[in-house]
């Protein structure tokens, strides 16, 4: 099974992409909002993401259902580095439809530190954090009954819309399974290109006598 990493670079949202997003939004009546800054509402938003993830990923190749404890552990790891404006939840007529999670590329920060931790590199890191230019869409999920309606494209669009004013002009979408045609099509519609391919192999393990 191949897993693709797509890359795109925009300093402004192309007009065709904006028009496409507008058409999809009107056609689907989808409502998209980012992760709340209010602690109580954010907790509810995170619970919503878990529900969507569980329902959306259950049919994916190789998926092993995530327990709530595992999910909470991942949230605790990612929340300190996440940008709430880059996490989205989509609903259609009050029904949960999808979500996406995009993280700033903190490798840009680590690069300036050059493997050293001292007052100078810490100052450099704090400065670099303000000037991160790339992000990675690390996960997205669309609930089955809402697949094929362009909601994935809308989530990508909102990622661009919120990210560009922050200086995020380069986006990576990964990993996308080779048989996840809707997600591949959505990335390609936005002008993204495959720039890395990861390959997984299966091997049957038997007991030898």
C-alpha cells in the first residue's frame, strides 16, 4: 500500500479555488468552524473531533480503532503545538460531517537550534516560531454519508484561508492512502502535487515446524 504526501505553495488563494469553495458551500449547506479558544467549548470541540474521527476512519485500510485514552494522550501531546485556527470541524444541517487537523512545521524552529539548547538558540527558536512558513495537514476525516460532496476540499480551502495571513504559504497533505481517491482528488483540485511516496508491505507470518 502506498501513502502519498502532497505539497502545495500559495501566497494567495487562487480565484478558481475560492469560487469552487463558494459553490461547494452553497450546494452542501456546510458550516465550518475552527477550534474554540474558550476552554469549555474547546473541550466539546475535541470530543466532537474524536467522534468524527472514529466514524470516518472505521473503513480505512489498516485502521485500528483508537480508544478514548489513546486519543486523549495524543491530544495532550499535540495541543501545546497546535494552532486552534488550523483545526476545523464541518457540520451539515447540524449533523457532524468532517474535521481536519493542520500543524505548523516546527522543524523550521528546530533547524535554527542546530541540535543545541542554550540561551542563544532558545532566543533564535522563539524568533523562528513567529516566522514559520509551512504546515502539514496531518489528518482529516469525512463521515461516510457526507463523502463525495466536496467537504474535504472546503476543509483544505479554510486551511489556506486561515493560514495565509499567518504566513503559512507552503502546505503538505500527508499521508493519503493510494486508494483514498476522494482525498487525492481534493488535493489535486487545489493544485497540490505528490512529492513523496511511502510504501507499506505485508508479509504473512506462519509457524514453522
